């Protein structure tokens, strides 16, 4: 069975009408995410394949696309919720918890 993911990014609105047939999706509050990066609680790193938590921080790997056209940071949704769920970093989700 294919696992389909939709990682939605939404600009600061707390209400949404969201319809999708995706099995999993998440909408992340970018203001909270960027604040955590700026404060050093989320650390993008150039090593590893998976994010990890150590000393109350998330270390998230920077991954390059296979064609080297761009890169992205691989955040673990469950870890984001574990560390920052009380701060409403995740606005909407389906299939993660």
C-alpha cells in the first residue's frame, strides 16, 4: 500500500476548511516553527536521515533532492508534537496521532 503524505503550510490562520483524500497530512504554523529554529530548539543538520531529539532539542536533517535541484529539512511530525504540541505548532493533522 502506498503511503501518501501532504505537508501543508498555512499562513497563521487557525481555522481552515481542509478536504483531501490523502491518508496523512499536517498543517504546521510557520511562525512557531521559525521561532523554534531561531531560538535553537530546532537545529537543521547536514547529517543523518531522520530527525532526533536530544537535550530537549530537535535535530532535523537537511536532505538534498536526488537531482540536486533543491533541498529540504526533514521534520518528524510526532517529534514536533512531542516537543512543541502545547504551543500549537501543528494546526491540523490527520493520521499522525
